[in-house]
């Protein structure tokens, strides 16, 4: 070749995540294609070739518009998580109805310490079966949705969302943990069953609500942030005796 | 109560592999009482006659299910008569003080556990009335069972304080599990140090505690010096495991309690009050039950009574003045068991004909009927037992009490509990 050759090197700097690596990801530039694999064998663009006569210039960051619908939106996860969480909500409400009717708890009596183990059993059955799995799915879905939204150009203030998420999640989990760890002293201090069960349920709903909202915010923000980092590309001009061109590097 | 049995049976099936235990005491065979041959014991000889190969069995053998094959009902008639004869042989006391003793299952159970509620009907109405009714009746010592909740203990304690009684209910945490309360007239307690004990049996039906309604069976002990006579008195209040199929747990509990009751000087008096959850006599092995199935295995339940007498060296105060009438009253029931007849009318319409002198757990009690209706034998479940090797006490009366319906106003008329009370009046030597 007599003229300067144009080389476009696309380097996959790192896989975005295990889940993403396992998921087919057609965009951009067909990163999972054999061609992409070949290019990954080339030296990283930001590690200049020994032949390079031009020192690495400052990186140029750009956003690349993505083809619509190229990312998984997390819709299935969100629906599944919502359904499971809905079951959890219904189960908890059913438990409260049971406590206030068929269990024949005398409202004005002191809380019975004997029932602590059963309270823990019935509430945690519901929590583990429905709320826990629901939370996991919703969180995964929110993360994926954040990623997909960012990919399709719908950006939100992920830093703020992250802070809000951490605050809500920490507060919710903290309230749940503290109120459960201190439940026996709280119940002992309560003069009546009404007080003890109201405390139990109020802290649950507030704590769970904050935990879910916080986890969703945080996961969405993480999704957006990671997607943001994924679309960072570095375009580096390369000039060598045998070729001249641009090296394009980044995470996709 | 049927719903409790259903729930416990389901839980038992679910948890059986994890909770399996054979209930044979670890130290079985090491006590002299374990090694006695049935035929050589005046308390247990009637069992030998009803068990296959019974002539060769020792007391320890009774704790092994594979060694106990009943071929007939064990008839305690001779045992009842022997206790009367022993008591009659005692010389009269020159000077004595009267002691009125009550054992009463107050039936204040009202608990929930996963997906189930278990409770004795009319809990709210009865709990409000019991302290005044019981502590206003002149009893000196009250052994109460099934006062499960601390709030109910507080009610008894408040009434006790008003009426000159003192009360012991164990520690708050364990009390919620055993539900026992002992009440003693304060004026009877001398200056000598008192001793208190709270024991939970090793033999338990574990699912009663968790995920059941938080029950762990045990006994309370209270030792004090009887001020009017200077006699040391040891009180034991207990509530054995319920349900006929759990006879093994009950028998082991009887051994434990009997051993504790016997561990006192011979000149001291020991009083055991409690709901022992089994009668001395069951004429047929099949009786009661749910739906179509008739419950079998009743004969084994007749072992608890002679076992606790044997291990504790105890006397049944209800069979001291005259032979207890368990055999006669059981004979008045309708046989073979006809579920429809027993469901249609308490004890198949025979309540009026059966004197209230024996059964303390019976469908003739409207609250009991509401819970159990035709599922179990009526029986004498509640006892006042006496240990008095020194011969310092006499039984002067024994009766079944609190069998009348009370007027609860708008709530209706019903008994104070689902059990009747077992009462004894004693004379204590000065």
C-alpha cells in the first residue's frame, strides 16, 4: 500500500459486567462479532504503538447515539419483581387482617413475649418469599432500565439519584434492622398489643418502602452511570511510517 | 380442642423427622422405683394384669412403646380401695389445722400461631371474673393452670393482694410457657425461709412451643413452713402434656415430678396439684375422635396415674375417704362410641345421670363441649395428691367444684372454665 492507510481500531477495554457479557449486545459496532474479537487483539489505542511517532494526544470523549431498542429495558424483571412484591404486600396485609381478627389478639393486653418467634416466622416467610425476591428483581430491572434509558439518550441526574437511593436504602434498611433488633425492648415498653403491633407494622411499611425506593433509585443510577461510562470512547490519531489513522477505544 | 389437634397433627407430620424423640428418660433404670416389678407394686399391679407379659415387666419397661401391649383395660378399683384402706388405718389427729386446697385449670388460653388460633371460649368474660371468684371462696392453697398470660397473672396478683394471699408464678419468660400459678393465704406462711422452684420438663412435645403457641410444660415448687402447725409444706403445681396420643411425654413428666416430690424429709408434707391430662381408667381403647376415625390407644393413658403415685409416694386425695368412682362413672357412658350420639348431646345425653363427682374434663361442661365435643373421653384430669409418709395429715373432704354455670350477663351463662376444679380439705397435725 503506497498511501497512508486508514486504520480504525476498536478496542474493547473491558467487559461491562458479567451479566452484560452474557447477554447479546448488538450495538454498537457489533462488539460481539468475530471481527470485534480480532480487533481486541490489537494493542490498546491508548497504549501507543512502538512505531508511533505521534505522542498520545488528549482523549476526546463523545457520546455515540445508539440505535433505538438496542438494549434490554429490564421490563420483564420489573414486571416479575412488581408481581412478587405485590404478593408480598397482599401477604402482609393478609397477615395484618389475621392478627386483627382471627388471631383474637386482645388489643389492650401487653404484647406476649411468647409470640416473638412466631411473629418472626410469619413475617420473614413473606419477606423472604416475596419481598426479598421482588426487591432483587426490581433492583436488577431498574438497573437495566437505567442502562437502557441512558443508551437511548434519556439521561437523568444519576448522581443525585444515587445519593437519594443511598439515603433511602440506608435509611430503610437501618430502620428495619434497628426496629427488629430492638423489638423486644420496644414491645416491653409498649403498654398494649396495639402499640407493639402498630410499631412493628409501621416500621415495616416505612422501612420496606424506603428500601424499595432507595434500591430502585440506586440501581437505576448505577445503570445510567455504567451506561455513561460504556459510551465513553477515545479517539486517538495515530501516525506511523506505514499508516495513518484513528484509533477508537472505549467501553461499549 | 379439635382445631388445635388438627394443627398440631399437621405440624407433627411436617416436623416429625426433625423432632423425633422417643421420650425415654436418660437415667431410666437408675432409680430404685424404675426397677420395681409391676406385680410387686401396690400402685402398679393392676397394669401388670392388663399388659401382655405384664408379670415380668418392671416399671422401666412402661417407658418403651414396644414393651407395652395392653390386652385389656387396666382397672384401678383395687388401687382406689387400697388408698382408702391406708388412709383409714391412720390414727386420728389429736390437734390439727384445716387446709383447703384447690387445683383448677382456669382455661385462659388465647393464643395464635401461624395460620391458627387456639383458645378456650369465653376467654375475656371468664378472665375478668376468675380472680374474685376463686380468691373469694376461702381456699388456703390454689394450684392454678392455664393462666398463660402475664396480664392474667397480674389480675390474680392484684386480687391476691386485696384478699391477703401471696402468689408465685415463676419467671415472666417461663411463665408464659407453662402458665402455672400458686396462690397461698399469706397468714399461713411462717417466718422460716421459703423456697421456690420453676422446672420445665425434658420431655416435651416440642412443636407446642414453636411453631406452636409457645408452650413448654413444667412445674412450680413452693416450700414454706405452715405457720399454724410449724409443718414444712412443699407445693407442686403442674400441667402435663395434653392429648391421648402423647401418653409417653406425660408418663415421663410424671416420673420427673414424682421424683421431685419424693425428695423431701418424711415429716414434711408434699401437695401436688395439677392438670395431669389423663384419667386413672379408660374402659375401652377406642373412643372419641374426629370425623370418621375413632381415636384408639386410650388404655395406655391409664398408666400416668399409677406412675405418679408410684414415683412420688403420693396418695390421691380423691380416693382417701372413699374409693374414687372413675370406674363406675366410665361405666355409665354409652358404648360402643357413637359419634353422632355424642355430638348430638353432651355425653350422648347422659350428663344428668352422671353425678359430678369424678370427671373434671367432660362434655357436660359447655365450654369443654364447645372445644372438644365427642373427640375425647370424659375423665378425671385434675388432681390433688398428697405425700405424707409421717402421717401428719388427714383428708376430710374431696370434691369436684366449679361445675355450675355462672351468669355472665349479656354473654350468657357458662362455666368459669373448661375444666372443673379438684378440691381437697385436709387436717394438718399441729
